[in-house]
C-alpha cells in the first residue's frame, strides 16, 4: 500500500487509477499496478537518457598502452 503526503495526493492517485481502469476495462487495483509499472519504466528510461547524455558530453580518453611501458611509473 502506498503512503501519501496528503489526502489530496491519495485522491489524485485514486482518480488516475480509476480513469486508467475505465480505459483498460480492468479493476482499479490492476490499474494501480499498471501505473506503478509505467512509472518504473519511465524512471528507467530517464536514467538511460541521463547516462547517454553524460557519455556523449565527456567521452572517455584512454591512453594507449604499449607492452614495454613501465606500468608502475606512469602518471
């Protein structure tokens, strides 16, 4: 069961679940599960987008390693 900061937040969430239940033709509980699933997917997509932006902004620069380099003396 989800915890809400206010009664208004709880009612908004219930309203959203009820409207989705009407669209999907399922129960409000099933709609709540679907809303949580969609929120999780949106969170994952947001994290992937941020990671792609970070990688595009600062590409990794790797120095070439030669077999006879003194690996302990490199700065």
